[in-house]
């Protein structure tokens, strides 16, 4: 009996092992052939924003390997009076050290880099970059002009960058058009000495003065945009609070911003990141709906819950209405030489160089 029980146990054990060792359908592994690695998808060309009521007229996305000289001119040297008329210390060059196209990333496929440097070059201790579209492209009323810009290294007093415009037309029968009779438009005027605000301005003359320069004949209306408040500040900023910390969202050096003007027949609206902060009306009485009184009036007013600077008027004389005519585009970086001129005052010893500004794109639209 014991022998029989033992034999039965042995047979059961072999039976159990046989069942466990037999593979089931679930345990069969079928090898898969190796997959070819997918090619990384290359980003397509940038697609400019389409705005309702506007048609793209001109643009540069800076996606090539070199500056497109069919669109831009290099402006080199030191300009008017050896300081471009702004009191700056730098010499503008066409070298890649000062102007170059860089490869972007997933959001910026190409970038224009304009850099000021502290270096001895020809006759100056600083170099810079300066571009314009003179005789290649200009635009006037009925347009939207915008640039996406990051003034990354503009952090110290005396460092600055501007996106602005000058007249492309002259009056019939005149050999030239004097400044400021021809006007000037400053869409972006950002300086390290005022790190938390951008200035949007128009310059113009009060009298024709036979198209000749007189130093007192200069009107200027400018509104400040506060990046944190996204409107005009209650009190205009003064030099100070520099340098801003890296990536500070409340400073113009903290990241990209969209700088724009919308140019109408009777006014020009300045905006940053689509927040309108300055509206200049060309005609006397246009800003506040009053009778003409010969005064260049201005005031901070509430528009849609935001503080906006309204100003008038820049068309003072019949010989030439500057903002009824075409202007060309300018991109310029500079180093300030004194406290009474452009680029935020005299450069300070602690200023850090190189000082780079990046331009993602510039786009100009025609209003339909």
C-alpha cells in the first residue's frame, strides 16, 4: 500500500511539472523587427500673425544666415557731429561682432542680434550696430508696424536700444527735409537707466522756418509704458533702479515684448504687448475734442480701465504735415555720452559689455 501511494505521488509530481512547463498562448513572446528611428521634424518657416482687417505688407523674420541687404542698409560711422546727433560715444560697424543673424529655437527660428561692445575701434572706445530701410522700404498712414524685441543686456545707465522711424519723403522743390520739420517716430526707446518703462514718442517742429534748423524749434510728445502695470505710470519714471535683475518680468530686459504703432490718418497709437498707452493726434483739438487753441495739449486719461497718455498736435504748419507721409525703419543700439541726450545718459563705469538686443521679427501690415 505504501509502495502504491508512493508511486501515485511520483506520477502526480511528474504530471504537475509537465503542466507547468508547457507554454501557454499568453507566455509566447513574438519578437518585433527593429524600427527605424524617426527623422526629427524640421520647423517650417515662421507664419506671421494674421490680424483681422490687415494685410501683411513687409516683414523680416531673420531666418537666414546673413542679414538680408535687399531689405536693410548698414549705417556705419559716427553720424551727425560725430555722435549721430544724440551725444553717443560709439562707432557703428557692419561687423558680425555688432550685427548678426543667429539660429533661434522652437519659438524663434531666427534672431537678429545687435550688440554694443566696449572696445577700441578706429577712433572710439565703443562699437555698435545700426540698420535702416532707407530707399528700400517705407510706410505711412493706414499701417500697423510692430517688432518683437528682447533688450536682454540693456541694464545699465548709458546703454540703450531703439526701434524708430524717420521721413522717407521730402517736399516738392526742396533739396532736403530738416529735422524736426520732417518728424520722427520712436516706437521703442528703451534705456538701462529707466529699466521698468519704454518710451513711445513723436518729434516735430512748431514752425516751418524755411526748412532750416533752429534748436528751439522742437516739439516732443512721449508717453511711458510701465511693463508691470501694463499702462502709463501715475508719475513718469526718472533715471534709477538699475541694473534690473536677470529675467525680471517687470523690466524691458526681462524678456520679449511686442512694440507697435497703429498709424491712422489723424493719430498714431503706441502699444506694448497690445496695450495702447500713448495716442498722439496730429491736429489741434483732436485729442480732447476741443476747438483749436494753438496749444500742444496732453493729459493722462482712463481708456478701458487703463491709463493712457493722449497728446496733440504735431501738424503745426501747412508747408509739411510730417505724419501724413512715409517713413523708413531704423534699428539702433548706442552708448550714451552725456546726461542731456539719448540712450539714457552718460555710460557708467560698472556697465557690463557686450550688450546684446535680440529682434525676433519686424512686420508691417496695411489696413484694409
